[in-house]
């Protein structure tokens, strides 16, 4: 069991804001954290890792990491951390990156094999693609056999194919090692695929604590979009709405929405693609 | 022409190179912890320390030379201690020159190293702490190996700057042949006695060496940057 009850003042873009998080996480679970940028998601991970200071209490599997006047140093917290920019040791080969953390060659080889990196273990990080780098970083993070694996938007810099591959590998590693994992993510597909619990932060506080299934069922299909333009066609008025990197055209009807406004699109039915003609 | 070159006394050059090499090595060792501290600290005294280490850039060499002469002389605390216990005199000696050069060239080593450390990906340093490594281990195995261009730059600029020093050397070391008469001082003396021929040879040698050193640095940096660019 991981108990978190922390307090910290954040210097946000809109002035000071308190980060107040009270949370209990079951060991072995996979928690996704989402929220607007600046809501304190990354800071929460950094406080858990000991990279940022905070007051309050953190207990991980009955080991106290933070308490009044006491803070276990970063080096002694058994943590695995995945940064968005990989943060590999550029002067070391892939294998050396892993062995620098822990000289357990058997574990290193097992991890590299799991992530299909075993054939390139003697290459230097600068010769790898972004996806390969992040897989090395994932293996490296597991080398300490961490009690807590913290993933800070680990896949946001990768393209869609590589994301899916890495999601599978994160899921595989989680299944193999059963490490309690906290992942900051904006990608709902990723969250749904990996996590079994999801919290939403807003201005430093938890405003929602639920399961991915509950969110998806409750919202049905709810997509965020922005009205790009309003056009006239055949005597009718249409909105051009940007959603999920696509542009959709929707008849305006009686609604009065200005260009530039944010909208939500919902749907209860699916259109079926029949060789290019839509039904 | 060859006859001329063989008749030239090269000892001032050898002395200059010896002084520059020793100074660069000592400063390299001293500056690593200083620049690492300056790059990583959030302390309020940081600007004060930065200003102190940068002082030799703006101070007239005569001011620095005067204070060093005063601080190293046999009547000073350090000078008296060394001369009474070890029979070492710091002024007008090679050891004194090395100490003076270390003060004079300090910013030329500290600043490239500090900017090298500051430009490192902070997440990489944090990843090392998370991996359970201490600050010292992180410095030795992660930070230093990843700032190689800055190390080279610091080393070469310090070396070149020490070769080029004149005012401080003259004040602290004087011009004792084979002991403190380095190339820059030798040129000054040749001009003073109107030995323009030797002054020309010495100056040309200094000019060529300085140009080659800087050319080497820029070629290396250019190659290193284009290698990074291909990533």
C-alpha cells in the first residue's frame, strides 16, 4: 500500500497555487494521472521521487519516505522514473546504461530481451530512434527493481506506431514485475489500455478518482473540438470543427456558436465505412 | 634562415609551455568541483562566487600581480611559512609563477566547465540520482564524460591564455633566465634592447602557435556540433 498526503505551494503561470494530494494506492496497481497542464501532475511524481520538496507524509509499503522533518534521500527511494526526453546517459552504451544502475547482468539481459533491444545492446544512445531510447529508459528504470515506477508523459514525443509498441511493452513489464506504477498521460487510449484507476487533477487537487471503464461509459463518445470556421453551402450553414487532427463538417441548425469556440462532440452511433461511401 | 632558427634560444618557449601545461592541469583539477558547485547550487552566494572567479578577466594584470606579490612575498604569512619550513621562496621563482598563473587563468577554466555542466540535460543528472548514485559518482561517471567539448575548450583556452600572460608574470616572476623568463617576457626584453630580429622570430612563433591552437578548437567544436546535429 502506498499512502500519499502531501502539501506544496506551486509557482504556476497564474501565480501561487497549493498542491494538496491525499491518495492511497494499492500495491501492484497502475494509476493514471490526467489534468490540464500546470495542474501539478508532474510535480506529484517529482515529490514522490524526492526530486522536489514538499511537506506531508509518504509511506511506501510501510517504509516512510516523507514525514514531518524527515525526507528519505532520492538515492534511497527505490524508484524507476521515465522522463519525456528519455534522459539516457549519452556516454554509455545501452547495456552500460542498465548496468550503471545495478550490476545485475541477468536482469539486464532479461529486460533487453523483453523490449527486443538485446541485439543492439552495445550501441550508444545517440544512434537510436526516440522509441528505442524510451524503451532503453524503461529497461533502465526497472533495473533497481523499483517499488514505484513513475512515468511522466513517457510516450508524448513518439509517433502513433511507436506509442502502441511501447504501451504493449509497459503493459508487459507491469505484468512481469507487478510494480506499482503511476503514469501522467493525456492520451485516453493509453490510459484505458494500461491503467486500472484514473485520477484527474485540477489546480493542484484531485477532482475525480475513478476507473477508465467508468469514464468511457459515462461520457459515451465525447470528443473535444474547436470550431474553425462557419461556411454556407446549398443554402445551409455548417460548422467546420477540428477534432482529433481531423476536420468534420456539422450542420449548424439553430445553434449559435462563434468560430474559435471550444465544443464537445458526442455520438451514440457509429458510421460505417463502406468502400469510401459513408452511410 | 635555418642557421638563424637554430641559433634562437628556445628556453623561454619551453618555459612558457611548461608553465601553461602545469597551470592547465592544476586548474583542471581545482575547477571541476568549483564549476560543478556553481552549476548546480541554488545558494544565494552563487553570484558572489561567480564574480570572484571572474575577477581576473577584468582586473588589470598589474593589480593582480601586485596583490600576488604582496601575498606570496617572504614577509607574508604563506611566504614566511614556506620559506622558514621548506626553504621555498614564491616570488621570482617558477613555483610562484605557477601559483600566479592559476589565479590569473582561473576563469578561463571555470567558465567553460560551468557552462558545460549547466547545458547538461538535468533529467540525465536526476536519472543518476534516481539510480542511487551519489553526487560524486554522478559528477565522475555522468556529468564529466558528457561535457567533453567543454573540457577540451577549458583546457586549451587556459593553456593558451597562460602562454599569453605577461603583466602578472613580469611582476611576480621578473625575468630570470631558465626560471621565470617566459616567451612573452623575452619578447618584451628584446624590443627594449632593440633586438628586432629575435623579437620578430619570437612573435611570429607565438602568433602561429596561438592561431593553430584556436583553429584546432574551432575545428573540433564544428565537428562535434555537426555530429550532434545528425542525431
